[in-house]
C-alpha cells in the first residue's frame, strides 16, 4: 500500500480533488491525504459542485496545513504550486503537477482541472501497479 500526499497552497481545490479522486480510483489499495501550505477556511464551492457531478461529496472536508509529520507519513508527495513552502523529506518520491488553481474559475475550467487530475491519477496508479477504477 502506497501513501500519497497531495499538497497545494490553500488545500481547497486541486489537492482536495486529487485526494478524493485517488482514494476512489485506488479502491482501498492505497491511501491519500491532502494539505496546503496556506490553508483557508473551506473547500471552494465550485470544486464541491463539480465533484458532486461525479458522485464525490467534499462538503465535510476541511482544508488542513501541511506538516512535517504528514510529509513523513507519505511515500509519494505530489505538489501543486506550493513551491518552497512544502517540507522536503529525503527518501520520499516527489512529483510536481503544474495545475491551475481553480479559485474563481468558471465551472468549465474547474471541470477541466478535475479531468486533468483524474488523468494524472490514472498514470500514478499505473506506476504503482494498481488497476484503475473507471466507474463511480
């Protein structure tokens, strides 16, 4: 079982979508968590809406701060725009996904980000040797 940590700035968009999509697609074979370098109060409403469209409810999720403990927990750390604010732990695998922050974007743009994240998760799961769940 691999443990994956998705990190962005506010933990209110990209990393929340990534955590939810990864956990659904891996069907319990792996575990994901998410955090932010500057977490805000709640997940972006547009992100909640586009995730609802595919049967994932993020209403109960709360943005959290990245900690050294979380980074140490992970086998793979996927960063999305947090730059030097993310702690570096030697021996961990780091991936940087250049994804646009969905804050203030149109629903179409948020959907496009969601689909790009899903595509990248399929690739990550393939690397981890896990079949991808293609239905909800």
